[in-house]
């Protein structure tokens, strides 16, 4: 039989090895500036120089003017706002994704969530004195990850029309590879 002292020593060694593996793995991926689960399972922790990334873009129309929504409009930084949108409204249907809580999603459920989001966003903008948009368009924007991201592609998810009170999926919106509007 193993003595109590030897069992305690083995336990301490096992715990130490586990901690070393986790810290060492995290340090390894920090030095490489790469990402791999479980060391940095979300893209917000990774650094990916000169890679093409995709992020959400939110645009609001006021009469003849259209502007991309900024911190002053919504009260959150761009990253905070995009993360909140993805977690609470857009989501993932993948069982492997950390936020994959919508495994049996449907287009009507998705459209209803985006309608709810846009209605809430309109209310927030009104309360903050940022105006009441006629429409809110949501896009996936491809950018080259540089200090100042340069868009190379835009894909429209859909548009919320305030006068109808609904979000409509689809539509085309694109930016040429050069970055100019198409």
C-alpha cells in the first residue's frame, strides 16, 4: 500500500503537471500569437496579423444620410457591441461553438430575433439622443486586419425597416477588392 505521504506527493505532482500544461500551453500560443482551444478558445484573445477577418457592420439611415453606428450611438465599444449582438441575437447553431445554444433554429426564429434586436437598438438610439433611424442594415464586413482595418467585402444580412417594424433578410451589398463601393 502507498503511504499517506507518498500519496500526497503524487497528488501535488499531478496537480503541478496539470497547471504547468495549461499555463505552458497558454504561454506557447501567446508567443506564437495564434489561437487553439482550450488556451484561447475565442477570437477576441488572438492576434492574427494581415489575415482577412469578418465582423458585423451596423448602418443606420436617417433621410438621405446613412452612417455606420459608433460607440456614441449605442453606448458600447465596437467589439463589445458586436459580441453582445452575436451572443444574444445572432448566435450559432453549431454544437461545437461555445455559444451554440440554437441547435434547432429556423429562419422565422432568426428573423424574429433580429427584429427584436433592431427595435431595441432604435429605442437605445432615441434615448441617447442619436435620432430615430428609418432603417438599420446589418452586414458581414470582410476586413484585412491591419492597424486600420480595410474592408474588402460586404455581405448584407438584411435590413430592419422602422415603418414596417420588421427585419427582412437578404439583399446585395458589396465592396470591390480595391475597397471602393461597387
